């Protein structure tokens, strides 16, 4: 292959409830050649230490991060680098934001939907909280609040969905 040519890039998006396994899958996907992982939790905890205590705090900070990162992600895709977007694509609005990245870049996409039960997510969440290794600890009440906003992808949205059960 000519070094000036780039291979088609893919934007991998992740959809699933808290502790469904999105970051674990993201790390696996990012092991592919010419692929980078961008992790929302790492960026938020670095840019806004001690500032995210409620859903409204998260929404404000995450919106700022998405606005800042979108041009960078588009540039990576245009250069032929695939991106694993380890951000929750859990609502039509967040998925629409991601569409606004891969379409202008002319990149392919995959929406990985981790269809995992609330019970399993809660068990994983408790185990994750117990390790203290995750930058954010989430209570059962916060899980319930955030899960109320979760919207599984629909065929009408027009994404290439890869379902993981």
C-alpha cells in the first residue's frame, strides 16, 4: 500500500448501561492496528477533578468534552486512524453527535450495543466500586437515575449495530 494512502477508518461507538462492559470491549477493539481508544471517564476525571457529583454535572462536563473532542476525532478518522469512542452512546442525541463525526470524515462506523441485564450490570458495578480503580463510583440510586435515560438503538436511527449479549 502506498504510504500516502490511508485505509478506511471506523468509528466504534459503545451503547450499554453502566458496568455493561463498554470499556472492556473498547480496550479489545482498540488492540486492532491503526486504532486508538478515547475514554470519556479518563478525560472527565482529568479535566474536571472533584466537579462531577450529580447527573447535571456530568451532562455539563461531558457536553464540553464532546464539543472539544469532535474535530480531533474527525481528523483522526480522516487520516485513516480508527477510533474506539469509549463514551456512552446511550441516547439518540449522543448517537447523533457521533454521526456528526463519522459522516463528515467519510468513515465507516459500528455501534456496539451491549445488551446486558440490569442485575448483571449492578453486580459488576458493585464489584467495580469495591476495587476503587475506576475514576467514578456509582451508587445503586445513581445507576437507577442514569438508567432511566438509557435508550436502546433502533433500526430507524440507521446505524450498523453489533449486538453483544
